[in-house]
C-alpha cells in the first residue's frame, strides 16, 4: 500500500467519510472513525503493483473475473474501507456506493511500504481474513525479493507460504492463475533476501 497519513484527530462517521470521498481528489481509507489520506507511493511500489495487475488481467481475460488496481475500495467489518493495491473478484461482482465499493474480493495484494507494513500485517489483515469471499491475501515487499502468501483452507484456517527466489511461482488456485516472482519484480532490480542478509552481515 502507498503511504498513509492520518487526516483528523476527531471521530468521523461512515456517512461523512463517504461524502468526503465523493468530493476529494485524494483517496482516503477509513477505520474506526479515523480517515487516512493515501499519499503517493514510490516508483518500485508502483511498478510492483502494475506488474501484478497486468499479468493477472492477461490471465483472467477469458474468465469471469475482474482485476482492479488500487482504484476500487473494499468495505470490511464495522464499516472499514480500504483501497488494496490489487484486488480480484469473480462471478457475480457485488458492489455498493454507485459501484465504487467492492464487497466480495477473492484475491488481494498489498505492496508493502515502511509506513503501512505494520497495518497491512495487523488490523488490515484481520479484517481481510474475516471476508467470507477472500481466498488469498498476498504481501509483496518492494525492498527485497520476498512474497508472503496467505491462503484460506477448507477448514477456514489460513496457511502461510513464503517465496524468496525469482525462480519461485505463486499459485493462486482460487482464480486458477500463477504468478512468477520474475514478473512481480520485473524492472525493480532487487536482490534476493539471502543476498540482502549476507550484505548486512558483511557490513555492506
């Protein structure tokens, strides 16, 4: 996710938040009465998100699925609203707020940034995991080759798998797509995680 900045220190209702979004040129996320403006992300953040959405769009073009890259918000528990970097929905697409809010994503990608990583891993992840429709939640580092794939199992528990090599391939069974790390990190010119850690140990 791009950088988030808290906007006001006072409680904001869901209704007021939605009115703000209608008029604002800047997107905001909403959680527990707080709104956060989504400041611009880095070049690497943008590249990773574009790589993911482009490849998935190609793979689902003949399927009953849609890929959305950061522009469509998602409503979660308690009236929380967020804008994931990439979201995929299939079958009957459920929306509200004049088609501006998606209710039933199947796959969500978040490209991590220093200012949002903690939230993407905690409050946001908890909300995502409670979405009945969601089958895959994927966190992508923009600083090193590292992808974390949470997938919902038949017992509704979530399993986690790590990918740290450009030769690895992410398997999204819920939408019958695969995504290689080479494509995710295309043009980012990042080092594999093991090489990054080796350089740190050597003081480089």
